[in-house]
């Protein structure tokens, strides 16, 4: 990797980083730390790229002071660093117009990270007039330069087919490249394309591998989908306990579908020890986000009202626990009973697009109890 490529990589990894600016940003000890970090990250010789080391350490004013002379001398990587500092208000007041000026200069100088960041600004209209056509052109330029996130974005544009040629095949190629490079959103999307055979031949086993990788990178949607694949044995060996684990992970992350499905497993004692109180808590949290599941209600209908009340009290304080010794404030006089959906309202907007089948024999499965 060239030194310029390494600098671009570091900038990409540091996008959005928030650290605390020390009170004395320019002392000698701080500058030496910056040099050491630069050498570590960029394998640079003594005295080179102190600005990037200062940025990594959170010494943003030092980084700006060191980068500005190089930026004004048309160093594209330094121009991008200056733009990042102003765009994110790191140690200075946020100044998007000034950041755009520096991104433009760096883009014209061939820095693909600047090209990508500029595309994001035009895509969202942040600090500039929204211009999705220009954003698409910039994403394409960055993608051709090897920027992974840009390739993913171009894949999405090919799916949309408005600012790029409609092509599921080309979309699958670009998103697949980003997925193989470890980009979690791309791993999730490409796994879905592999499952559905959209623009690529179906391959459930490869889809499972990528979905698991995205789940392990804490992408909530991927955690939910990976749990469902484990529950069904889709592209992988069926493992209900592992499915419960991943639903639980996504539930803790605030995903309403995961909260409802995890509640179902807890209520039925499938893949996890039965815990109706915790099931009531997760159901309450899913309901708070507008997601209701009739069959989950049916599973909890026979649970003692005081247990339901304790679970719903815990939901009021989640993610913390209620204060010790606090009596539940909610008393349920009658068990919850399933309510038939109003046929005039159509399908439940939170319904599961991939229904989990009911086993032909044996007790009702946990997933049957959640149509959400």
C-alpha cells in the first residue's frame, strides 16, 4: 500500500471518531505522541504525517495546525483531513461550507476519501444543495478508485435504478465486493440477495456465512435475520438455542422485532429457559415501538397477573432494573387475550415478511407464537 493509500485508509477508519481535546493541545509531549501514532498507523519515517497521528489521538487543533500548510500546498490527503475536522466540528466550530471547499480541492487532487465524503454531503444535502445526480457521479468515481463504501452505495443506486443503470446483476457484483471486504451493511444486503437469488445465483450457505459475519459486527438487522436463519436451519444447521441468543442480542440493542421474538422464545421456553416475567418485559418494550403479536399474547394469557406486572414494571426502567424493593405500579386485573385484527385495516405493518413455519407434530413452537 502506498503512503497515500494508507493515509486514505486511516481517514476512512477514523470517520466519525469523537475524542476529547486536551486542554494543552500543542505541548511537546503531545506532539511526540502524534508522531509515534503516525509511525505506527502509517509505517511512516520520523517526522512524517504528524497531523494524522494527532488526529488519531484526538489532538484536533494540533492536527489542523500541522495539516493546513500541507493542504494549502495542494496535498490532497491533508486537505481531506482539514475537511474532516471542519465537517465534524472537531476542536473547532462545525463549518460545512469550508469543509466542502477542502473536500472539493482534495477530490480534484485525486483523494477518493474526499470524493466519497463529498458524495455523502450531496446525497443528504448537508451544507450543500441536495443533488443526488452529482452524488451518484461522485460515488461512482470513488468506487472506481477502490473505495469500498462507495462501491456499496453504487450497488444500492443500481438497485434503485434512478441515478444509475437499473441492474440487479451489477448491484450484486458491487455489493458482493463490499461484503467480501467486510463492510457489515453490504454483508447483510448481499446475504439477502443470495437468499432470494436477486442478481446472483441462490447460495444459502454463503448467505449464512455473510449474515453471521454482519451479526458479529453488531448490525441489528443482521442479528435478527441470522437468528431467524438459525431457527429455521436456513443455509446452516438448525440451532434454536443460538437463535435465542441472537434474538436476545438484537433485543438488547432495541430492535422491536427481536424483542417480540425473544419474548416468544422466553414465554415458550424454546431454546432458552422459560421466563414469563422477562417475556412480559420484552413484549412491553416491543409494544412501546408499536409492534404487537397476538400469538405471543396467547402464550402469556395464562401467566399470573403479578408476574406480568413485574415484567412490565421492569420495562418501564429498561435498560436499568427497577429500584430494589419497589412494588409494581401496574396491576393487571384480567389476563391479556388475543385480539383479532380489524380486517378493514389490512395486514399488520409489523408482520414478519418471512413467517416461521409451525412444526407438524409436538407442542407449538415459540416462533409460531410471534407473527410479528
